[in-house]
C-alpha cells in the first residue's frame, strides 16, 4: 500500500473506531508490531527481577536507590532521554509495635515472619520493614476486644442490632471488603480506640490451597503490611495536598493533616489473631462473618482484653521517579504516558516488579525500534514510580508538580502494577473501551493459544449472571471496569482528567504473598509466572497500546461506548434512589409491626433498627436531559464518521490535529473546578474511589454517595453538577462531528 493510500485508510479507520464501529486491523502497522514481538525476551524479565528483588526496597532504603540507578541506567542505554526527579515526603517507619492479650489469658503476638529455607530473601530481616501500617497514629491503648468482620459501615449496623458498642474498645477486623485504610477510619468514627487487622485463612490462606512454601497461599505467619492513609480524601504526600512535594513546597504541620488515622492500627498474621479471636465471648458472629480458623467466631466485647502500642518515626524521606522520554516526530506535544511503580514493602517480586520488568522489556523493545529508524508520531514517556505503596506518592507528586504541562500535553496514561499467570484485565476511561478490545483481540494467550479477549469472555460467561451472559453473546466488545483507586492512575485520571487505563494479567497465580516478606523471587518464579510468559504477554499487550496510540493519525477514542456506559450509570443512580425509598418504607413498616421484636430470639440481645426518614423524589431531569443531548450528539458523530468512511475522503492534517485536541480535552471536560463534596482533590465527576470503599469505584460519585448517605439537598446539587459535566462533554462531541462533516 502506498504511503498516501495507507494514511487515508489509517485516518478513516481511526475515526470509525472513535464513532463506535469496529476498530479494524488495517489501523495498525502489523509489521512494526511483529518486529516488536520478536525483540521481547523473557530472560530479561527474569534477570531484572532477580536483581531488583534481591533486597528489600521500601521508600528510603539503600536498595530502593540502587534500583532507581539501575532502571535509569537501562533507560538511557535504550535511547530514552532519562532523568530522575526527587521529592521529599513524610514517610513514617515503625519504632514500637506491641500487641498483647492481658485477659482472660496472657499472650504476646510475635509480629514477625520467620525466614524459610525455601525462600532465599526471607532471612533479610535486618533490612526489611516489619509488619506495620504506614500512617497509623501513635498510641498506647488497652481495652476490651470486639470482632467487626471486615470493619465496613454495614458491619457496625450488625453490631448495633446485637447491642454491641465499640466505643472505648479495640476492634479486630479481617482484611477484605474494602481498602485497609477504611477499617481504622470507620472504627474511629464509632468511638474505637485501636484497630487490629488480620488475614483470615478463608480469604487469604489454607482455605484456598496449600500455603507457602508448599503452595502459593499465605502461611500462618504471613502478615500484610500497607498504608492506612485516608486516600479517598487525597493521594500523595500528606503534607503537600495538591502541590508537588518539592524542596520549596509549603507543608502542613502533621497535626493539621486530615488523612492520617486518629487511632493506632497494626496488621497481624492469623497465627497471632487466633488466640485473640478464640478468647472472645458474646454473640456468635453472623454466618457471613465466620472465617476459616478452627474456632467459633464470637463478636465480643471481651472477655479478651488487649494492649496495643504503636509508635512511629515520623521522618521525611526522598522518593525518586525515573522518567524516560522518546520525543514524538510530528506531534511532540501529545504525550502517551506509561507507568509502573518500583518501590515495595519488602522485596516485592510480584508487587510491583512483575509489572515493572514487563514494562521495562516493553520500553527496551520500543527503544530498539527507534534505533532501527522508526520514530513515534507522539511523544512516549515511560515512568518508574517510587513511593506508590505508602500512598501513590511518586506519581501524585510528579503529576502535581507538572500539572499545567500535563493538562496541555498528556493524551493517555497507561498503568500496570503486579502481573501474573491468568486472565487479561482492564479498567479505565470508557472512551478507550473499544481500543482496549481491539488490542486484546490481537494478543494470544500463551496457555490456550486463543486471544486474551476470547479467554476472558469464556471466563465471564461461566461466572457472570444470566443478564451478563446474554450481553456477552450479543455485544461485540467486553466492557472494561471503571477505576477507583489503589494504583498510579489516580492522579492522572481523577485529579487532572487524563484518560487512563490499568492493565494486567492474573487469577491463576495463587496469591498469598501480598505485602509480606514472602513476596519474593523464589515465590514468584514457582507460583506467580514460571517462565515469565505472562510478563511477555503483558509487554505485548501494553506495548501494542503504546505503539498504536503513539502513531494513530487520530487518537482512537470512542464516544459510543462512553455514552452507553453513562446511560447505565444514570439509570443506576435513579434506581438506587427508588430502591432506597421502597426499602425505607418497608423497613419502617416492619418496625411499626414489631416484626423485629417478635422474631428475635428472646434469650439474646436484639435491638430494633432505627426508623429512617422517607426518601424524597429527587429531580433527575437535569441529568436525564444532559444524557439525551449526549446521546443525540454521539449519534450525530457516529453518522458523520460513517459518512466519512464511506466517502473515502481523507481529513486534512489540521483537521486531525483539531480532533486530537478535542479528544484530549474530553476527559478534562468530565472534571469540575470544585471537586467532590468534602474531597476537592478528586475532580472527576464520573469516576472516583468511594469514601468507604477506597479501592472500589463509585461512578457518578457526587450523586451516588449523596444518595447513599441520605444527603438529599447535596444529591440535588450534585445532579446539577453531573448534568453540567455531561453537557460539556456533549459539546465536545458536537464540535468533533462538525470537523468530520466538513467537506
């Protein structure tokens, strides 16, 4: 195909993809991608992981800096313009960790993960951070113990029904159900004075399979470190919200910070949790609360009484981001940004190095293509983030420092984190859903030799509901998930409005090493991805995304999938209000009929739930009208792109650039100047982490969370805010349709 004809096909197909039509194979340079695939070598992933995970490399550690030096040296050798950017952040490390039971028996928790002969780095205890929760408040407290299941708000409603109050007590919660930082937050809101978090073997241990070192799952000594920063309020350095943590940045005093827990919190293994839980009395826990330990689960309070003492060194630490840039040939001011973090709680082979080494091999191959004569049209920026584990520190501080430039230039951010054997997963901006499906159709699964999309569809058919199965058989594309938080896409997507994706593989690699000393090279090469075949698959997947985005004549955004998804979200919040109204009426009727009192076991303590005020009929018409306009303009755009494709006409280069500018502004249009109520750092009106889910996403978050918390005035206000955002988005789609329709 001659160059002029190929340009025409590329432009028309890219526009057709943006209109919601099939993203055709002609839109990619298959020869370039075959060359890219031929460069990839799993041996590199193995050797890099072995070196990078040879010692603990948490923030501020010697090996963390050595890893940064190694990564930056390699990026330079591959031809990237590479720099290391430093930021100064608050990073507490443990000084005192004490947990003991003082009644009815005495017991002192070991709070340690013993070395294993089968794990060559598990003995580096002098270099590692022991199990602790970063950003826990200091505290020395003693109190009766209460078991609170996952420690989320609905669990406290169950305790209220049983007449159990945690005020002045210490709670013990199991991991799961929400992000860990939610557990001490909710406990403190209910008056608890301390929080213990443990890994139950039902969720993360022998209930699922053989434990390490025989199998992949968490053994009885494994403990999950992690941050308890209240990231649903804001991510990044606690002292510098909204601005980069540079040397001259204004910093809050620690006592002014609102995202540090107000009570002490400590993680423990299920070996340490068992004596505590076994000593509880009180009501037997509900069926859904019962784990897999060999005890009857009771709620308490007491007679177990515990002493918890946590104190940290509240020091400043330097984090270092590696930034490698390959300038674009024709559109250098449009950036495709690709990132994965490199810091870990201990040796971090699975989290994050399995994702990092795949990204490094991807970058090496891109660099070799550039040395061979190919140059991307758009600029490609590779980022190895530091400080992700404590609270997305490296990515957030970089985004906040360069916010103005990124708002002008960043087109798409592609994130990955840990990676392993199993199934393809993708979440992100729904303007990129069709693009993701097109890439996933073109990548083969190394175990089944069908496309990774076909394999994921098979899994979804087996595990989905009847409604899901119907859609899977009728809809050409698989949906991608919306993004909450938990990795480095948050500052890009939710703070400055850059279209983002989070990509990875997993589901067959066991688990059980997460945030423990056993997340090691030995564990990963036995159970995570032996042979690193899924590391190569990850590199092939995200590498194609980078190459296609970097060279597409028009950014392959799709408004059809976005608009359809928004329609689902609007329907969900309307149904949420209607369901709450019906449930409230029924609950109040049951209370009036004394149903709870009469059905309760008279030998047990039961408290009737409180009556709720009626749910008003909210005015959703602004949101519905905005959705109507969004749908009309999307249909117009689809028609214009279809007509362009049928005509064979080629848009001019200025038209393509104008379309790119509109597409880059589209995700920005979904943000607000004031952000979400009570948390202005999160400005995206469509996707945000939930206040009480953390990792879990809330879509149309301002509206949805106001309804969930029964703030009816706020719900009405947020309906108007969301409608305004959709009106802005509809205007951009209309402008794009006008450009395409021009003769």
